[in-house]
C-alpha cells in the first residue's frame, strides 16, 4: 500500500480488526524510518483491544511517498523467520 505525506509532519492513527494467535501482534512496517525502513524489529506494533481491534499511532516527518504493509509477528520478538506478510 502507498500513502503520500504532504505536510512537514503529521500523526497517523491506525485501527483494524483481525484475529491472530495468542502471542502474536500486528505491526505496521514501511519504507520510512518511522515505520522501521522495512525492518519489522523497528516497526510500529499495534496494541490489542477487546474484539480483536488493533490500534496504534505514529509520527511521520517530511513530505514523501510511503509504502507500508501490515504484518503478523511474535508480540515480544518480531524476527524475520516468524513473520506473516
């Protein structure tokens, strides 16, 4: 997915419904440093809420095109061998 940041800085809020296995979490990873530069260990981990609702937010800087994906990985240790893209 792609989005365009057109301001010098902005906060984005993420909310999605998805069931995952116990011990897993949903991460937002992408092409900019604020989203981990495609490194899931540096990505934004969303927080689980009742009803399998995942929420998170992050601060983006600069005017840029951003590519991003949601991934499912281990809650406490998101390493490359256990990621579902």
